[in-house]
């Protein structure tokens, strides 16, 4: 299917203009985040069509790579989670010498693995919550080694899928056991109580800090993609020096993992001492109506269409 739309808006993309392109948007995929990925893919597809590009939206998975057989000038990866965000599809795109959006394969693998990411953060001097890797053979003694409250979650997953905040030793063992049963291992980290922040990265710039407020215990899958009462504050009532510090450290975290073009960096701030702790860097953040990177970009004058155009331009510039 070939779709034509309006000419691109000049806006404030601040990068070298490119001609109209044949673009394949990859969405869907096999992960637990499939439905979110489909929503992101549709939104990106619509934006690129409005900009006048010749676009096809394709579902893809490890058993069916036919979407990559289509001749295209560029591939926009709107896949979240396993296969799409862990370097797998990026490796195939690189093997086929297809220009694509965002972070390269090796850095994608590191960013998707929360333990590997934490080690990079620590080496770069960016604080991250104390943690432990839990497997079946050390699960029984977990509660005696690790205090509560704590967070138990998969080492490689996104959108807060299978993430648990626990406040008793028994609940810690139970939650970690559930994650280990499903994934083979679990990441347990100290729970940081305080404001939850996120920072979008675009090119070499940190976008405005956004504070997330939800009526749920934490910013889980439903708070991210279902709830309409989750609040996103782009002028959070926090000390200016803290805002500046989080923005600058977000760029450091992004670069420590080897990310490029765009990402979203998630933080928790300890309410007692105002110390920020990085949780993770998302190399393919959402492009839905609830998503935070588009909200932050809009705050600095880039509407959704311009954001998608900027991502295409910056990606192609780095691949040139």
C-alpha cells in the first residue's frame, strides 16, 4: 500500500532536510507489549503519511521477516519489548544494510538488559537503586539478604510488565518467585519512594523533565496506557538544581549505553534527600496518546509529525 499525504511542516526540526522517502514502519511483534506497539506504529504511520512520505505499516516477528523484503529507503522501528527493542530486529536490519531509526543493535541489547544497564550507569557515575540478581538457587534466602520495601521485576522487559512493589519479606519471596518462574531470573532492587520523573532525549538534547503522578501504587502498564487520570507535569514543583541535574545525568545515562537519536530515561527521586536514581533507558519509547517523549517534544515546539520527521532525519544523518 502506498499512501500520500501533505507536505512536511518545516517547524523547528533543526536538521538537514531529506526528500520524501519510501518508509516501512514496523509494529506489533511477539512481545507482551504488542498492543502498545501496534498503537505506536499506527500513530507513526499516520504522521509520516501526513508528511508526504510513501509509507507501509507492517507487522513483523521472528518467524516472519517478510516486512523487510519490501524495498525501502528507511525503516522506522516502532516495536516495544522482546524482539523489537532487544537488538534482534536491529541485527537483521544491519545485516540487510537497511537504514533504520534509533539505537543500534549492540546498544539495544545492553539497554534492554537492566543489569547490564545498571553496570554501565555505575561506571558512568550515575546513581541507580541497589539491586540483586535472583535465580532459583538463591531464591530461598532472598528475604534474609534483601530488605523491604523492594521491587521485583524481569531483567529484560518493558512497560512495567510483571513488576511488583513488595513491603514484606514473604511478599518479596513470592513476587521474585513468580518472576523467576516465568523468566528464569529476576531483578530485585531497593524501592525508592518519591517523585517519578522521565526525560526524553532527542539528538544530543535532554527534553524537559516530566513528573508522573498516578493513583496506582506505581506507574504500571495500566497507568501508562489505559488510565486517563494519570498526570504528566512538565513543570514539576521540584528544586531547579534537581531538574538540571536529572536532565544532565539523563544525557550521561543515554550515552553510557551507547544509545543514539532518541530515548526516554526513567528516574525515581528519594523524597527524603532529593537524590535521583536512574531506573532504565527505553530505546524505543511509546508513540501513543499517553506517551511521554511526544509530550516533552511538544513542549519545546515539536509536534508529533515533526518529532517523527526529526527521528528519520537524525537517524539517516548518522547512517550516511
